[in-house]
C-alpha cells in the first residue's frame, strides 16, 4: 500500500490547497542520490482504491540540470555531431521529424524508467533486425486490413543493385501509394508477369481488397499478360469474377515519353537528341566540370523528363558557360574550338526553338505523375495542354514555333491513340461531370444536343501561363542572343588560321568511347528497352456509345447479369450522356468532387447498377510513377555496402517508406 504525505500549495486563484504526494523513493543513477516519487494529487480528488505509476525525475532531471548549467547545449551537440560523423548519418535524417520524435519520446518518457537500459535495452544486430522485421510485418498486416475501398495496382520491372525486380504498388485513392510486393530475380517475360500478378491478386482477394485496374507501361510482355483485351491475359484466362473485370490502363507518362521520341525521330528534328548527347559529353569533361562547378544531367532515353533536365541545366548555368567560352585557359579553349559548332548550334538553334516545347512537356509530366492525378481527367488535361501550347508558341521568340508545336501535338495525339488507349480514357472520363460535358461538346452523337444543355462554364486552366511567367520563359529562351553571337564571332576569330575544313566535329560512337573518360550514359534501371513495344491500331471515328456498349456488356456478363439487366444498365449510361443534368438530378450541378457523384446516384433505381462501375472507374491513377519513385527509394536503401540485405529486411524498410 502506497503512503502519502500532505503538501500545501497555492492554486491559481491564490487559495491554499492540500495535495497528497507519494512517499516512495528510488535511487537515481544519474544524480547519484535518492529522489522521491513526483506523483501528486489534490486531497479532495484522491481515491484511496486507485493505483498510480511512480514517476521519478531520472533522465529528464539529469539533462535538465545540464541544460541549465550550460545554456548553449554544447555537450549535446558534441554527442550529436560525433554520431553524424562516425556513422555517416545524413543531415536530412537528423533534422527530420522522425528523429525529433525519437528524442522527444526519450525526453518525455525517460523519467518513468529507473535506468537507461530499461528504456533502450542493448540488443545484438541480429536481434534488433528480427524485431524490426517483425514490427514492420505486424503493422503491414494491420494496414492492409484497414483498407476498405477498391484499389488499383501499379506494376513495373527494374533493376536495383544486382537484383532484377518487379515492384507491385497498391494505389488507393486519397492515400499514399503502398509498396505491396517486391519480387526478386524477375525474368521479365510473359509467364513471369502472368504468374506474379495472378498470385498477387489472389493474395489481395484473401484479405478482401478489391482491385479495379492495373497500370503498366507498353512492353509487349506486360500487355500480353495484363491487358483485359488480350486473349492471353490474366483477365481472359481467369475463372474468378474479381479478376475478369479488372481493366488495364497504360501509364500516360510512358506514353508521353514515347511521343517525345516520335517527335525527335522526325527528320527535321532528328538532330536534337544527338546534339544534346554531344553537349552532355562536352560538359562532362573533367576540366569543364571543374570550371562550371556543376555536372550536367546524363542522357537517359527512358527517363521521362531527361531532355528537359538537360535543356534547363544549360539555361540555369548559361552565365558560367559564357564565362568558360571566353576564358584564357588553353586546355578549355582547345575543347571549345574542337566543338564550337556543336556549342553554337545548341545555344543559338536548339534552345530557342525547342525549349518551350520541352518546358510544356515537363509541366504535363509533372501533372500526370502526381499521385492525385486520375485517368478520368486525362482527356481534359490533354485538351488543355494542346490549347496552351498552341497559344503560347505564337508569342515566343523563335523562327518556327507554330510548326514545331503542331508537329509536337500531332505526335502526342497519335501516340495516345496508338498506345495510350484513348478510347478507354474517354469512357472513364465520361463518368465525371467535366468529362461528360467535354464528350457532349466534342463528339458527334448522330443526334442534336442543344447548346444550352452543354456546360459552357468549365474552364481548363491547368496550363494557362500568366504574363510574368511567359516573359520569364521568353527571357530564358532568348538568353540575350546578341551576346552569344558576339561570343561565337570571338571563338571564330581566335583561330582563323586553323584548317579544319576536312575535320568533322561530330562524334561517332567509336570516338566517344576513347575520347571521354567520364561515363555519360547510365544504364536505365526502369525499363528493359530491348523488349518489343506494343502498339495498338489508331482509332477512327470513335463512338463513345459503341465503346460503352461493348465495355458494359463484357463487364456485366462477367458479373453474371442477364441480357435484360445489362440492356437496362446500357440505357442508363446513354441517358447519363444524352440527358441534361437537370433532368438527371439537379443536385449534381452543385457537386464539387466527382467522387461524391456516383454515391449520390446510387440511390436512384435507374442508375444504381451503373453507379457501381462509376465509383470504380474514378479510382484509376493516370500513371505508374509511384513505382518509379519506389525504385529510387530502394536504390537509396540498398547501397553498394548493403547488397547482401535480405529480402525481409528490405521489405521492412520499404514499409516505413510507404506509410504516411
């Protein structure tokens, strides 16, 4: 039984109050003396039958005393900085909220323990690793059980360290993408994709997680195994309904990257990529890197924004580039003279003509790769992108901006029709309010839709560029052309007597291997570029009703609906597109979030079944960029000194990266 003594203290109102303090004492190893339990309660609130936990000053009092003795906290900094230096801890780790939470927990809870060993018991490496893995697996199971809404899978293969892997990411709208599974020693063929994803779907079904879509790029092995239209896919060969109705949506970022390659494959633009590669090689020379005090991005063909990164790097460092062009350093001048034509062509020709295009392309990628961007908004985003690029290109200082913009837009349109599954994107988009209005406005249905039925107040402003930003872009592109022309003339005048008529400054592959000691190319770990790419036939005279009819027939046939029931659902979809909003449900016009639309429509008997598929289709992401980000996290977690990291430990690390 605990004993108490009475202690008198003044309350906030100045009135004297009687408290009871526990008389339990304990030896403090830090202060080297006994101290009394700090538990105290007002006498009039005291319950003799209740129990309390003894509270001693302990660590808190010890460090509190030291802080008062030395206000600048130098002793703590000494320990902290030794920890950073000895264990090669990054500064970002030390200033992170997670590290502060750890210190705060020790600070607040240290006083409850009689010794530091009780707070943090010494463990061997193997014991701590086992505890860490068990803790992560337990919390991972809890997280999966907490998922209630349908999800999508984002799938891609790559290389991390010495391992060929397949990452399967669980995308649940409104939550951070979750790395569900990493498969090592992945072969990347049809059977590998089929068996791995099929087993994953079965496992998810066992924990009652419904998958509505799979997002992949356009490698033929992926399409053959995972596309719902392919006769050899999981969906066609499966006996399970929950798999049959899963749809595959192409990653729009990958589609755009292919469109960029198509654009630079056109004969009039084919010089840009080789020239950019040569410029990168020049700026990767050791003496140039030292002079610039910066390293340009390497050329990686499968990295979505790579060409923009190179262009932007040159523009950001243009002043230093101009400085080294005019330097008196003999070695630098020899390099400049050897590659002067490349440098001048890139600065005077390529940058002014193409920077605006790749800048807009980069903005489009930024939107598409955002985790909150959904496939249902892609058609409107593309439409806005085309309008903005056409409008802005007319006002930019360039010789032929409109022609280049038209070519670029044409390449994107062709690519999203061939490999972007544009018909499916339109169908998914039609289940949103804006998408419905966009389709009503831009497609011929073979019947009259009154203009006043079509929403005219929808403004697509994702790519609208304000005047100050546009001027900034123009200034970036022009880079004071007269200044660069003067520099070019200066370069020519320095070596007017040089005979270089027969010498080509263009570098072929054989020369580049011997000329440059620095490795400019990097093996891309994201995509197996040797695999054949799947290309769909282009779409002619797309009919939303014809596609919707076919899609809904297949979907509800798999659901076990008879012909009459399916016919009613198709009629509901046609009415959703054709009828004015006021005739469907006047409340719809006041809805701000499309995800509130179909839960509301589910209460209508004529739209009840259609609302089920509507809710699912609005959960599909526009890209599998989340997988690419996990590749980066995995490479950071498995450095060269961690190549022996076990699969379970890697998964435990990635769990903590995945959770919010």
